[in-house]
C-alpha cells in the first residue's frame, strides 16, 4: 500500500506540516521547526506562499484507507 500526502488531523495552523510529518514518518514538531526556520531565512515571502498553496491543494485527512465498517463499543439488549 502506498502512502498518500494529506493534511493531518494533528493541526496547528492548516495541517500541512503535520501531513508532511505523517508522510515522512517523522515527528510533526521537527517539521514545524524546520518550516519556521526556512520561512525566517527566506524572508517570509516565498516559503509562506508555497505553504499556502500546499494547504490549498493538499486533500484533507479522511482516516485509514481500509475501513471494515465495524462499530466499536458496548451494546446492551433491551
């Protein structure tokens, strides 16, 4: 099964850094720190535009790809 790059449910701003972290299998905090450093080093403009474009085109996270339609919980008969 191949991984798909999506926005993360673990959002701080728009979910882009969390989605990249999920895709790469890294901690989201590390990706966010790298993004902040790169945004500051590039003068805010270019990388901020790239981030906003990524937020616009990346699909939202919709859970695991393979759902078996089971419901978990405790059920009582009447």
